[in-house]
């Protein structure tokens, strides 16, 4: 909840993130990824799941380092208590997937189809993402830091306690979104669409000046 403080500034509830610490891991140097299988306590390094059908697969307390998931079918897949570093996917297909207690470091994603997904306690640090489609997703306690994103589609999503810190974003789409404690301060963006759905968004004075012409056009206000 955003509440005015005695100084007039807003107090924002930050994402509630617990450190991800998988238990004892066993190394799998030649993984045989399969659809719908559950994998527990495995460390994958420089492995490839490119082009595989892994719909409904569950990864619990796993670590991924330099793994490629290009054109891998991860629809409905689950990642829980997982660490993912330098995951590579020019085409990431993971609609309706579930991420809970997950840390993602320096990802390289091109087109990422993640619509209607559920993210809870998820941290992304660094990386470069081209197009991220989270339309219709439910995001709770999510932090994205120091990341370059060309286009971020959050249309019709429900986002609670989300923070974008020191990111550079081209286009942000909030059309039909429901936001609460969505902290955009310190992030640069070029344009925002869905101006009628910005209730619950937290911005700074400079960002407000960037939004002013867009808001005026949206409301039909003529500045002369």
C-alpha cells in the first residue's frame, strides 16, 4: 500500500524477497530433459534444452549456469527455489509457467512469451531482453534490476510489490493492468501505453515530467 509520509513523500512497500539457497546439488553433465518430469536438486552447466518439448516439467531446487533454452517448449513448466545464471534463449516459449523463489542473473532473451504466468518472489539482475510478454500474468514480489528491455508487455496483468530498478526500457504497456506498489523510480523508459491503468504506479518527479505530454494527450488536454 502506498501511504503519504509526514514529509509528503510516498512510502512504498518493497518486494518481499528471500534469498534462494538450493540444498546440496548433484551435477548432471549430460542431462536428458524430458516432458512432464520432475527434477530435484540438480546443477546444470552449459547444457542445452534447445527445441525440446518440456511442457509441464518441474525443476525444484536446481541451478542453471549458461543453459540454452532456445525454442524450448516450457509451457506450464515450474521453477521453484532455482538459480538461473546467463540463461540464453533467442526464442523463449514459457506461457502459463510458474516461477516461485527464483533468481535470474544476466539473462539473454530475445522474444520471451511468458503470458498468463505466475511469478512470486522472483529477482532478475542484469541482462538484455528484447520482447517480454507477461500479458495476463500475476506478479507478486518481483524485482528487476540493471536490465535492458526493449519492450515489456504487462497488459491485463495483476502486479503487486513489483520494482524495476535502474533499468532501461523502450516501451512499457500497462493496458488493463491492475497495479499495487509498482515502483518504477530510477528506471528510464521511452514511452508508456495503457495510461488509464496507471493507478498504483510509483514514479519520481522527473518521470512525471516525461509522462506529462502523454497524459495530456490521453486526457485531451491542449497545452498552448
